[in-house]
C-alpha cells in the first residue's frame, strides 16, 4: 500500500501577492497584472470593517470582454469576488 503525503496549504500557497483599489478601472487592473505577470489581484478593503476581494483574469474575460463591455468604463469592484474565503496555512 502506498501512503499519500499530506499537502498543506503552506506548501503550495503564494506568500507575496499584489493588491489593487476596487475603485480603479478594469483597464488599470489589466495593466497591473501585465506589469507583475500575475493572473490574480487582491482588492483592498475600503475600511477596517470591510472584507478583502479578489479579481481574476478569468473574471475580466467573463464579465467584461465576453459581454463586450469597456475595461476603461468598468470598475474592479463591479466584477470582483467578495468576500474571499481563506484557510490557515497549516
């Protein structure tokens, strides 16, 4: 019998991530993604009692480009996922 190795979140998680303000446009998010070569951005909290959001490249494709909306006229907060579900590294 083979024993399966337990994979922890800390083994596969990214320790550094890039953030963006939700009020910026989707075009700004695309420029940020291009600059840092990533497919995911964490959307900052608006205030201390708020939750973090997340925008993926696939969200932009599905909610902006596929429905022929302008990335310059849509804000990140309109298409982001919020709240972000988190798990402990261990």
